[in-house]
C-alpha cells in the first residue's frame, strides 16, 4: 500500500492541512500552468498573469480568463477532490488552495482558503468595488461605475495575497500534524513556504505528484502518482480507525 511506511503515524493525526495546486484539477480536465499545458494560443500563461500584461492587452487577458471560466464551469470535482471532502467525516481538514476553480467547494469541502482568488470574482483596478459573476462574461473587461477597468479578482505575479486569508493559512499550517501537498510544483511563493510552517510543528509531510518538486526531499513520503489515484486511499486509513 502507498502509505504503508507511515500508516501508524497517520492514524494518530487530528488535523490535516492540504496544500493544493493546479495538478489536483488536472483530472477534471483543467490544464496546469507549467509544462506543455501552460500554453494558451501560443502565449506563455505565466506572462499573462501580471497586471502589466492586463494593462497592455486587457482584451487578451480577459479572453484567457473567459475561456478558463467556461471550462471550469463545466468541470466536475474528481476522486481527489471528493476524497478530501470525505475526510471531513473523520478528522479536522483545512484546504489551502492556489486554485481559483472552486472545485474543492463543489466537492463539499467546508474549510477552503483561496490563496490566489477566485474565477467568479472581479474587482476594480482603481477603487474598492468588488463583484461576483456567475454567468457568462462579456467579451472585453467591463467598466466600473468609477469609469476604470474591471479585472479578475485573482492574485497576479508581484501582487500580495489577500492578507487575512494568508495570515489564517499560516495559522493552520502551524497547527496541523499532517500536511498533504498535492498537485503543485511549489515554485510560486509565498504559497510554497507553507510546508516549512508545518515542518516547524513537526507535522508529517506527504507529497502527491507524478513528478519531483523542489521540496520532494523534505517530504516524509513522496507518492509519485496522480491525486485522483492516491487520495481515496488515504481515506481508507481513517475509515479503519
Ligand atoms: C499533478 C497531476 C495530477 C499534474 N495529480 N499532480 C521575481 C520577480 C517578481 C516576483 C518574484 C520574483 N521572484 C519571486 C517572485 C515572487 C513570485 C514568484 O513566486 N515567482 C516565481 C514563479 C519565481 N510570487 C509572487 O509574485 C506572489 N506575490 C508575492 O510574492 O508578493 C510579494 C511580492 C511583491 C512584489 C514583488 C515580489 C514579491 C504572487 C503569486 C501569484 C501567482 N498567481 C498565479 C495566477 C493566479 C490566477 C490564475 O489562476 O490565473 O497562480 S500564477 C500560477 O502559479 C497560479 C498558480 O496558483 C500558481 C502555482 O502553480 P501550481 O498550482 O503549482 O501549478 P503548476 O502548473 O506549476 O504545477 C502543477 C503540478 O501538478 C506539477 O508539479 C505537476 O507535476 C502536477 N500534476 N497532473 C497530481 N493528475
Ligand atoms: Zn472602480
């Protein structure tokens, strides 16, 4: 069994924090950012995720989000998301996600902190106006009542994470006795520092990723498989209790 080497330690766990990234939604049909998936109409997705890219070509960046929104709205949580939601029956679970797709919530998880914002939210580039759009988006970014351009309410490179959410994330990372890091390359800061907080609390660290990451060597267990294949097996350890 995948978890054999640490299954006795896992059984005593009271609080699990999941740190998730694009890879956990890959099996729901949502492309990841890096690797060959990170291209959109031959643009490097990472170059679109900045405020300067948006000011240079608002329509292009808006179209990128529009396409992703359509795909996300038609996507369903996969066995990985569902397993994490199920785990709430047995143990305290908090999810710190870099994803904006809302699939953890759709799967039924109740404690989800969105570190990088949400695909349904928009905000003004200038004033404090914020809104949610649950229906189709217009072809170009709409204007705010103040006359300035509206943008997706997500965190782009060089921008700080929502500070209340980030502070709460650190508290949970400090408190957990198991952290499961699933579907993230851990190249983007500050989200990639969360495992360090958990380690300071002597938490067990488990990584679920078909590939090696920068932090694989720090893990107590690195499972080289997909999240939909792996996470349902984690549940069975708690169900046996
Ligand atoms: C599977 C799988 C399966 C596949 N099952 N697994 C130099 C200049 C400017 C800034 C910086 C700089 N150096 C460092 C910085 C800081 C910067 C940063 O970290 N950059 C690095 C890239 C170098 N960070 C920031 O700017 C952050 N803000 C900040 O630090 O503020 C302070 C500051 C201010 C001013 C200057 C400097 C600092 C903000 C980061 C915001 C990131 N935003 C994005 C877009 C969000 C909105 C959107 O979705 O459009 O967030 S970028 C993108 O990367 C997105 C993701 O959440 C994030 C992380 O990616 P993730 O989720 O890890 O995906 P991938 O694709 O990388 O990995 C997928 C993994 O899944 C892979 O490992 C696969 O193997 C695996 N996988 N299939 C399980 N089935
Ligand atoms: Zn405004």
